[in-house]
């Protein structure tokens, strides 16, 4: 057995909400800061040199004696933050497994001939400020630092204010080309967000591609009024326009076998006995290719416009983040799969597409050779307390990642 279970038992309780059983580890919140403290302590206990970069991503470096610190590094890891009431495994599984994999590689006597780093990317979920993979997007230059600093969180604080209040320097945000250029390959281990591995009876798989996806803010505006005295025909109710749009989004995605989800709403004035004046709704859209994504969003936007015209309201659509098709490096994927097959004795390693976004996708889009390892999720559920991975499968994941490190970090 690896050192996974001990570390997992330390990290697992942090940020769990008692009533829901889900996790609330939002960027720069107390729970997320405690996760960072755990990471630093766990890395330093292993003699790894820890640093935070200008975008508050955490890096733990294993550079054995005699290794050129400027050589292209092998980077492994994931993230520590969560969606609202998310599961325990999405992100943290990859971080804990990365540290356990280093322990396993060391224990086998393998010494890398180039630097190996474990990274914990900041704000991957975008749960607080609305933009997913903020830390990796800032690192690669895909997110403008001024835009990032001005993002307003659910609590009303900007990212600038949240960072400053917790000891981070928001003025330092921005592209880090030297650090990006120092990454030779990136391998991210992640719990599978689906049930393909269950159906294939495989403990682990590797990633093939990430579907194009985006987040779009729909702002419906009308007129606040009294819920009792205002006749139905006299209302300019943006909630009605939103509701018709949500139904249209479901129909559009269902008919095209793509994905469209309105999962977050803000309503003003948000009174039980008041007709709303404003409804802000966030659409998460994902599709098998870019033209299909564009067509899906166009159909939903057109439905929103028609619904607003019908009842005298207005709508504005703002794309907050959009990512195209991301295909992972085939040669690197084959090396990782080959190492797993050889070291774990697996007959084969399934290659899976996914509609879920990851920091690995952001690095791949920036030109970094990138691969992902998925660990079986018996529930098939993610972004929920029901998300799960069995300990035995987690141990297989650690061994799979250790096999990849042993293969990639040595000549």
C-alpha cells in the first residue's frame, strides 16, 4: 500500500459542510487556505521545496542532487478547491495521489534525472469568481490579469480584495512565460466524472480529449412589482423569460446529444411576494465540437431573446469563458498508457473523451504536452457528495501515476 490513505484521511475533513456532506473549498476562503496549509506541510515533510507562483498556484519541487534545476520539469498534480457542496475527490484526489506517487517512486529506488513538481492549481472550479481554471489560465496568459482582479465573487468581494485580505499579492497576477516554458510534460490524475470505467470494468483510464465548453451569463431585466396586486398581463417578469429559456436549453441539448445546464441563479429583489426586476442565470454549455457548441449557444440565446420580447423584458448574454476542443498529446498518452500496462500488468488502458474541463486542458491549449489519468468512480456522479472512488482503485491510480513518473522522469 502507498502513503495515500494516511494523507487522504488528513485532507478529507477540511471544508466539508456538516449538513450536506459536500465541500465548500472556495478560492481564498478559510477552508481553501487550510487545504493549502495541508499541502505545504505534506510537501515539506517529504523534503520538497514549496513555493507559490505569482498566480497563487502552489508548487512542490523534487530535484535530486546533481539534477539540473533548469531542465524541463515533469509536473503532476491537480487542484484543491471545490464547487458548492461538491465531492471529496474532484481535484484533491490528483494532489494527494501525486505526493503518494513520489513516495512510491522514491521507495522503488528510481531517481529522476530532471525536476519533478507537484502542483496545486488555484481556483480550478471557478465557484467563487465565475471563471474556471483561473490559476492555470492566468499562468498561460489565457486570462487577462485586470479582468481577473475585477471579478466579483458570490460574497461581493472582488478577486483583488479576496487575495489581498488573505495575504496574496493581486498585483502580481499575470502570464508567467518562464514558468510555463519550464514544464516539459504535465500529467494530471483525476477521478472520472462519469461511469465509462465502470462499464469497461477498468480501475484507471487515460484521457483522449475534452469537449469544447463555455460559461455564459444571461441577464434578464424587467420591472419589480407586487405579486398580489399586479395582473398577470401587466407584468414584465424576467423569471418567466428565464424559465422559457431554461426549457429551450434543455430541449436544444437533448435533441443534439450535447449538454446545456442552468445551474446558478441570482434574483433581484429576491422576495417571495415580489415580481423580480432582474434574473441572472449562468449557462454551462458543452458540445462534441466547436460548431455544435456555437449552434447550441445560438439556439439558447435566440430562445432567450424571443422569450424576453414576448413579455416585455430584455436579455443580455455575456460569455465569461469559452474553451475549444482540446486533444491531449497522443505520444505522451501512449507513453503513460504503456507504462501503466507494463508496471501494473493491465491488458490495456482505456482512452476516454470527457465533457469536463480541467487545468490539464488549459496547459494543453498553451502547447504543453499533457496527459490525464482517470480513476474509476463507481457512482458515476461528480460535483456532488455522492462522488466516490474506492480505496483500492485510488491505490491503483497512485501506482499508475508512479509508473508514468518513473517512465517520464528518467532517460
